[in-house]
């Protein structure tokens, strides 16, 4: 089955590599140092705990992806179960988080590349990388999947070399002990901090309209990639702590490269840097594909402009959706606001996790007879744990992350009402806002004139402030009256 021209060309291996490659990004190469200061060698427990938390929600992805194998991932699930603004909000955050994640990974790639080529321009390199992978995505999912598969196999080969060499070298080392520097609370903090390294695997769900035999391949790819990531991350952490102490990682820009140098010399630095570069590239590739398919699905249902629903006549890919999202991604990467894109990405993914689990529970209740090739075990305990653990992660986010999330929510709410609410109602709402601004400005002018508030000791500045407030009040009053009158007509 094909959805309006989207071709099912991805097999199980390509879908699996998309999940692993979309998840392993530059984050795992740079975050383990700080995480080790929080949890010590018990970071291994945090790795496993993160994987279990992620697995709860991946089970929900697997059931929904097999039952509703249409483009859009989380948004499609929410639309089928929740509907209305909640489904739009799910797609909105999914779209934004994937663009911000691609921007974050492109900047990370540029920084890693600068270790090899110090003279490169970081923003320019990041933008150029986005352009290259946008072209690859436009050319078709087959090319995207092949590129992803090759890159992930090379990266896993390098990480496998690191692990096997490290295990061989450390055979005669002393006994390994699990020690939590900050106690159990330190392990929990480390769990929240490193959860970002498990984000990205849900891209399999976003591309589900282009996966062959979706009833089997989607749940298998999602669950196999989730389990593989737990194994990969845990054994990497084990090798690290067999070679060095947790406190040795403090201040290291690339803990993995630091450890590799200990037993592999300069070759280790080169290999780990190459693996980090490839990890960044695979994440960029997957994120561009993900944000374009979400935009495609939102346009299909009228939330986004219909042009986003246009497919390339030769490659059958949503070319406008790819280009529009990539332009925004490139602009974010060019500004170098790394913290902002990272925070927004984290918040968006966690919101998506919550809505996916809610969608599963509501769909089970409202449509119990829908064909489900795969069913979540231990229902409803599993999705409830997915929701609870996601909310737990929100508690450990930076306050600025929550502020960014609220701002993005408000922006999404505005866009939703502009697109879905009748024009007359929008104009009436705008008129009401204008009248509110007018009343506030008029009150401000009165307070300044009556000396109830002090703007400045200078009489001229106070007079100018009152005149500006009066002007704003009158202007918005006229705009509000005109909007309301025209709406009534």
C-alpha cells in the first residue's frame, strides 16, 4: 500500500539502521564526562534505566506504527485517537523538535570536523551539511535509506573496534565496582541528563509510510533498535570505566576520544572522532526525513499550507516540505544558538512521548477492534509507565527549557487558530486584542499624566511617554473597532 505516491522502499535492515543512526548522535561522544561526575561508575545503571524508560514508549510506537502505518508518526497516532488541537500540538512539537535536532547535530558535526580541519567555518559547514542531506532526502527514500545504512554500519564497526580493543586491554585490570558518587539521586540526575542520547529512534515511526511490510517491519525495527541501543551504550560505559576513573573524565571535550587515546594512541582519537562525525551525519539525515514527513502529514490534513503536500514528480518525495524545513534548520544552525535548539528538541521529544502513550490508551478504548499486528505487553501498565517516566524527565529539565516549551506552545496555538478557525472569528479575536491593548495604553497614559507612576525626572521624557501611550491607545482603539464592525457585517 502506498500513500498518495509515497513509495514503500525501506526494508527491515534499512529501517533498523534508521532507528540506530537517528539516535546515536554527537551527544554520546560529549555528554558522558559530566554524567560520570553525577553518577560515577553507576552511570552504567543510568544507561540501562534510560533504555528502559525509552523502551516503555517505544512499545507504544511499535503497536501504533503497525496498526496505523501512515506518514506522520506521533501526529498520525494522535489524530486517529485524540483529534483536534491535541493532535496538531503533537505534530507541531514533533516537527519543531526534529528541525532543532537536525540543527543541533549539524553544529555538532562541524565542531567535530574542526578537530581534523581546524580552519573550517563552523556555521557555514553546518549549513552546507544540511543542504547536502536535504538534496539526498529530495532524491528519494531509497537513497536516504542506503546512505543511512552504509554510514551506520561504518560507525558501528568503529565503536565495535573501540569496545573489543578496550575489553582486551582491560582484561588484567582490577575488579570493576559500581559506585554512585551522588547516591541514588545522582543516578536519577544522570538518567535525566543523558536521556537525550536515546532520542531519535522514533524516526522509524515518522517514515512508516515508506517501510515495506509495515505490520512486521515497523515493530521489529523499533524494538530491535531500542534493545540494541541499551546494549551499545552500556558496554561502551563499561569499557570506559575499566580504563579510566570517573573523575578523569571531568573537563574532557570528548570523553570517548580521551579514553581511546589511553589504549589506542592517536589512532583512537582519529577513529572516535570519525565515529562522532558519522553519528552526527546519520542523525541529520534521519531528522530531515522526519521533519519533512510530519509537515507532509500536517499539510494533508489542512494544518500546514497545501504546498507541503506536493510530491516531486520524479522522486515522489515531499520536496516543498523538505526545503521549507531545511531552510528553518539551516537558519537555526547558522545562528549558532546551540543551547536553544538542544533545549527545544528535548522538550519536543518528551511531549511527543507523552502524547504517543495517551494516543495508544485512547485508541485501545475507542477502537478495540482495530487490527493490531503487534500489541503492547502488560497493557495498560506499560503506557502508564511511559507517561509517568516522561513527566519525571520534565522535572529535571532546565527551567529555560520549560520556558521555551511554553513559548513554542503559544506559537503553535496561534497558528492552529489562524489555520482552522473561521476567518471572521479570528478577526473578531484580533479586534478584541486590539481593544485590550488600547485600554491598557490609555490606562498607562492616565497614570503617567496623573503622576501615579514615575517614568523619569525629566518633564520632557514623561510628556513624550504619555503622548506615545495616548497615540498607541487611539490607534489600537480604531483598529479594534474596525475589526469588530467588519466582523459583524
